[in-house]
């Protein structure tokens, strides 16, 4: 590991500046599921993006975490609203993952979805859904970290879509 210099990250003091390509590659060894986080912005428009920073944080109370790049065009929407939905994708939804990671303008136009009691979109065919209310947001480095309480959830039978080393995978054999 190369430690070239130090830089200040908001609230995190001096942190080592590492080779970012190597770091990205090492982080890519951590296989994750894939989610699309959706909400409705102040103007009433649906917004959503692909995110694999999602994680379980606490069971009692039920809390989840995810993070959003500060340079994201979706940042304002998610900082403004209190509620959002985390849609956990199945391995038959790789096109949806690609769509919601793109800059395509009307992402919801081609994706089957419905609305929850708050009018927030959730995607048909997902492996699980978590309807969340934000309890904290904090800038951490170049991302905004959201912690949210799970108000409602549901899950289905589909196999999860996996992401590893910059590529998509399906679940392998059970060990
Ligand atoms: C598998 C995968 C996971 C991603 N996870 C995140 C994430 O956790 N947070 C994030 O800010 N962007 C993540 N992205 C990138 C966003 O999906 C992408 O930048 C966004 O949809 C494009 O809109 P924006 O540029 O306005 O953010 C991910 C992309 C992919 C393909």
C-alpha cells in the first residue's frame, strides 16, 4: 500500500491519500448486492439511482445505511426529502441497474413500478424493498452518508444481483 501524502476530509481530520485506482480495485474485492434507491423530489418528479453502498446497520431499531456521491445530480433530492425506498435487485434486473446508473432522463418511463403510501416509486420484480425514513445525513469525504429507519419492508423469491470488481454476477453455489 502506498501512502503518498495526506488530505483533510470534512470532519475526519488528516487521512492518507492513497493510489485511488488500486484502492478502487481492492474495494471491488468486496462483493455486494445491487440496489436502486428511489424517491420523489420537491417538484414531485421520481428520482432514483443504482447504489451498492447499501448496508444493514441495526436491527433494533431497524436501521440501514447508504452513501451518495456529493457530485451526484441526485444529491439535492435525497438531502431534501425525508423518505426513500431501497429496491434490492434480482439477477434478472441487470438492465435496470445499468439504466439507473446512467444519465438517461426518464428512467421510470421504461421500468414497471408502483407507488407506496407516500407516493414514492418502488420497482416491480425486486428481490426486496425497504421503505425508509431518514434519521441522519452526514458528509463523509466525497460522499453523503444517509442513515434511515426501515418503516416497512417486503421480500420476494428472486435471486439477488451481485456486483464484484466492476462486473455483475449471479449467485454461485452454496458452500
Ligand atoms: C453497481 C453500481 C453501484 C453504484 N453505487 C453507488 C453508490 O452507492 N453511491 C453513488 O453515489 N453512486 C453509485 N453508483 C453510481 C450511480 O448509480 C450513478 O452515478 C448515477 O446513477 C448517475 O447519476 P448521477 O451522476 O446524477 O449520480 C453505482 C453504480 C453502479 C453501476
